[in-house]
C-alpha cells in the first residue's frame, strides 16, 4: 500500500499534461509524471518518494507510438519493454530490454520510465546511445527534439515540468551488426554486474556500458582505443579498462577488481562477435 494520498490525472494531449503539471506545481501539489508506475509504487511504499498529484501519460497518443516513419524509428515513452521486445523493430534494443526484470514486470516498465528512473543501470539507454538516437522532450517552452548525447549525462537531464515524449532512431542503425553482453551475480534476470551494447558501423565499433560505473555511459575515448588496429586486442582492451570515465563500481554485486576481470572477458567476447578478433 502507498502510505499517502494523491490526486490522479490522465491527460490526453502533451499540452494538457504540461499545463496541468505547471498548475499543480503553483498550488504546491508536487506533481509527478507517471508511466508504468513500477518505480513510483516501490519507492512510495518505502517512503523514498512523495507526491500529491500523479499525471499519467499513457493516454497521450504521441507517447504510445512505436513505428517506422520517414526513415526513422519512433518509440513513445509509454511503450512497455514487452512491446519493444515483441515487435522487434530494433533488434539490439529488443535484446537489451528482454533482460531487464522478469517478463511480468517488463509488461509494466515503460521505455521512458527506464530512461528517466532513479535506478542507476538504465539499460535501455545503451542501444539508443550507440545508435545516436534523439529524444523528444516537452515542457513549458514547447516540444524539442535533441540528440540523446546532449541530454544524457549520467541520467536524462530534464528541467522541472519536462517529460520524455519519444525517442527517435535513424533506420540505418536498426540493421547494423550488434552485440549485447550481460553478466549478473546470480540469475539471468537481475541487476547487471556489467552490461555492454555495441554496433558495428562501417568497421567502426560503437559501444556503451552499464554497471561499470555508477551510471551508464558511452565514451569516445574508449571507442577510439577499441578501434585502434595498430595494437593487439589484449593491449587495447587493457587500455580501455584503464580509461573508464569514473571509478569502477565496488558493491555487493562485485568488487571493482572482479568487474575489471569480467570487463576484460566481456570486451574480448564483444570484439570477437563483431569480427574484430579472428
């Protein structure tokens, strides 16, 4: 049971949702956008989140799109991980979301919820990172489409009152050779020890990571290292590991040293699958 009362709203347009947020904010209701609700419910039960007004975005048509249009794949923020996996228009993303939580929970978690959630892993963002996707965001200043790399810094950087409407990915990335490698501490479905997602574009590898540091990331430096064919595979893997953008996680799932060991194995596996290691 959620230990506090709140008002529930279900707007039918983006403009209505944004205006409602602003009105509720003015009267001190501490409004919150709501998609699948899995994180909201679990955090509310443990007293880690509080609001007096929930704005459910699932009735907004733009948030429920999942289609190819004008050489782009558009995915609404209210689309569930199950929908993404089953329709499989972006195989790398479909593979990634299949291993986020169990099948029952996947039917409730939305793409927007995973991208903007407080859980540090946010694994659905990795395929979008390597595919140079864009994000459509709505707020008081209107609707804007911006590169994901410009708005994702450890997490989606949204101003108060802004909401994710869609992600947009160019069709060319959907059919590229790809890899998804995930290791967990115990079960196949669990928070990751490390997750990697990569694409091969004209013999150049793009790769993104979750579980290595306290946030998901894609690093141009690491990509340059991994695409340097003047050194051996082991040399560039070691160099990549030594150039992570932050401290390597050390927690109950695994020590930093164990993660380094696992990262070496996983990078070798990824490079092999993408045809870099003969």
